[in-house]
C-alpha cells in the first residue's frame, strides 16, 4: 500500500497542478539532484512571435500563405506563431497535403501543383540540397529562430520567429538550486544563438546550454547525466518524448504540451507555472524524509 505521507504529497502536488502517475514517480523525484529542461515551449512560453518575413520573390503574403499551409496541423510552438501571423494579416493558407513532420527539423508536404514544399532549419536545407541557395539570400536571424521555406531545391524565403522565457522560469530554476539541485542543463533543438539568448536570461552558464540537438541527442545527454545520479527531464514536444521516457522522472507540460510527450512522462504540469515544479520537488523530498 502507498504510505500516507506519499498520498498526501501526491494530493498537495495535484492542488498545484502537478499530476504524478503514481507514488513511485514522486519517490523518484525526491532523489533527483539533476534537471534537464527543453527550451521551446518549456522554459519559454508556447507563444512565439513572427519577427520578420523575407521572401526571395518580394511577395511576403505568398510566402506566409505557403508556410501557414505547411504548419496548419503542427502542434509545434513555431507553427502556432506562424498561424497567428497569417491570421493577423488575413493571409489564407495554401492547401498543403501529405504533410510530414520531421522532429527538430521541420515539415514537408505537397502544394496544390503536387510539388514538394518544405519549411525548417539548417538540417532541412541540407536535406533539400538548398544550403547554398539559402546563404545567397543573405538574411540574418541574429538571435531568433530562422524558418527556411522552399519548393524542391529552391529557397523561397525565410521567416524569423522569436520566443521568450516564461515569467516563472527564472524563479523556478533558482528555487530548484536552493532546494539542493546540483546540476541544471538546457537542451534544445534550436540554434545556439537563440539558446544562448534565452539561457543567459535565465542564468545558465554557457557550458550548461546544449543546442542543435536531435531527439536522440537529448536521450544521450540524459544518459550521461544519469551516470552520476537520478535525472529529471522537463519537456513539451514530440521531440522530447524519448528523453522523457529515458529520464528517471519525465515531466511534461500538461495543457500546452503534445499528447506524445504526456504519454511518455511520469508527471504532468497542468498549470503554465514552472514555480509549481519546484514546489513539487520540495514536497516530494519532505515526503521521502518522513517515510524513510
Ligand atoms: P526544442 O528542443 O527547443 O523544443 P525542437 O527540437 O522542437 O526545439 O525544434 C528545433 C528546431 O527545429 C526549431 O528551432 C526549428 O528550427 C525546427 N522545427 C521543428 N519543428 C518545426 C516546424 N513545425 N516548423 C518549422 N521548423 C521546425
Ligand atoms: Mg519544446
């Protein structure tokens, strides 16, 4: 049977919107001294903004219409930003079919003429043989995320997207450190300049920021961390599912996160409030002291 101290810790956490899939997960969290956080949609809000549109043809509306069509079904925070930008400009998305998402890379599909169209990062440019064509466009994303858009090997343009830390992220990280957490890393599939901008704002040392990661890279880093003790991974996306499953405690964003991430996780954060995570860690440690 589950000890009373664990039961009451589970319900105290639930009141803060932190839902554990059972008492064992709460006991494991009590032992965690190292945390890894995904960036986009986890440490940052799920509401990114489009900050620039650069169309090779000069027709920004046409570019945004195609991109919004590609992103129509995606649950990625980038897709949400692009759909909102299209809506705000009253741009009607192009009908894109046979859409396929490539984790930590982008989206591919077919436009109404049957041509392959795509959107994504440098990995996608590489896949499409479009790296040089993109460089020729001379756009500079600086510390924002650059979403390249193309048809076949042709680069049609790029859209800049910027995200910002959740209001509660910095305080939650500080509270975890105060509560005895020895190591906290940021792991992201985004570009390093973006990761550094967000990471510095949240007090991360440069060595504790890992960027340009594929889902499997996040798993490898979690495994490295696990060599020295129990690890929690906090994430929101499909790209985080494997790391969530591999960590001693997987923690998923509940309301804004993807279904796949929630299923892989041991804990769901239902409120968009990182402070509740630090509170749950504190509660779990207190319960573990009582039953020991
Ligand atoms: P994070 O690990 O920070 O949550 P992801 O691994 O989900 O980031 O994404 C990494 C990068 O892959 C993004 O910054 C973007 O460049 C690209 N990407 C992922 N999904 C999409 C998408 N739906 N549309 C365009 N680009 C995408
Ligand atoms: Mg994410």
